[in-house]
């Protein structure tokens, strides 16, 4: 059975994903709680940036624009790794940006 190594430096986490397992499922199996809701590629709550690696999708049209895909955004609930990878959860990105670039409304 193929296993991929997935790292999330922002959470100081590393785990394995089995072939056919979504990024979200593998993270949860490892005890890492990524944000999620619908778990079917619709709501975008789980959105992460794939810094390195490749995924394939379980569904034909995951809820991402072509531009978002080109920028490396993925939906872990329906994205299955097909290589080792590095992910950055959107919530971490937002917190990082909010810390470095606070907006007047913050
Ligand atoms: S949990 Fe809704 S798109 Fe992933």
C-alpha cells in the first residue's frame, strides 16, 4: 500500500496518508484537527494551500476556481494526495496575515 508523508509546518505536524484517503481523513486519523464542515467539496471550510506535492480529486468539480487551483488552493475533504506534500490551512494563513497586516476593522 502506498503511503504519502504530509507536513504542515504551521501546525508543527506531520502525518501519513494512505492511497485513496483524503487529506482531511488522514489528518484526522493522525489526530490533527483541520477545519471542515460539508466534507464533500462544497463549503470551502477546509481550504488549504498546497505548498508542495500533488493531489487528485474524488469529485469532478471541487468548489475552487481555476485561479485558486493555479495558486495552489485545495479542498482537503475531497483531495487525495498522490505524492508527499506540504499543506498550509487557510485559517493559519488568515491568522498570519491578520497578525502581520492588521486592518482598521480588526
Ligand atoms: S469541508 Fe466543505 S469543502 Fe471541505
